[in-house]
C-alpha cells in the first residue's frame, strides 16, 4: 500500500531501497523556503542498520502489511526476551533491541503483537498506552500557572516523563509508550 512521505508514523513498516524498515522517529519540518518534509529515522529489520531519510509530501513509499500474532511476554533471558504464542503455547526468544526504547515499558505477562514477515518475527508492538506508578515527582514551583506547566517525574521503570503539577509520587498514571507522554490518571 503506497503512502505519502508526510503520512509516515512511528512504528510503520516500510519497504525502502529493497529492504524492510521500521520507523523509529519522525520529525515534520517546514523550512522557510521550499516544501515541508518528514525527517524519518528508520531501522532495517533484517540487518539492524539505521538510516535517516527525508520524505517530501510528493514522495510515496510502500507501507508493508505484516502478519500479526498475539504473544505474551514471559521473561528476560540475558539479551533475549522470551515470548509465548497464545494459541500453541510455543515459546520464542527475540533480541531485546527489537523493541528499541519501548522495552522499558515491557511488563511481565503483557500481551504484545509480534509482526511477522515471511513467517519470521521482525518487530514487537506493545500496547499504545500502559499504566505505571510515579516513584519520584519534583515539587511544584511556586508561581507557575497550572495550565501551562508540567513537572518532571520518574516512573517505576526508570523512564522520565512530564506530568501536571497535581500528580504526586505514588500516583498510577497512563503513559503513551511511544511518545513517552502523560495521558491521564489510571482509573
């Protein structure tokens, strides 16, 4: 399926220059002169190479549809992560760098989606949002307006996020895994 260069999103799998690439980060840039473009950081899913590519809105790229299968995360074994097939109970080991920055949000027993290309797992997708507990939150700076200011906080997995001033240590919150942003209080 062809998509425009400016419609690329993190997590998309693209066919580019004969390889299969996973989009890690994007940055939309609109320079003073010339047209807008999307700066895309991608990782090759076959050999692990990384590259940065500029896509203009006129550029089209092939978005690859991968087979997906639900797995459950069991445990970490050195540099490998062990997952179990929900249907067959088969276990597979995958390198932890397959998850990239999202690995910090992986929790025991978590349901994940493995993306398969030619029957081979090439990426792991976590849920978009997860719950986490604040273990450390900075004090509110007196005189800050509540609407515009967020304060730094540390989650129980060691990830730093910005949270509203009323969030304190011990609070369970919902976090966007890929943007690493505060979504709301956990219900």
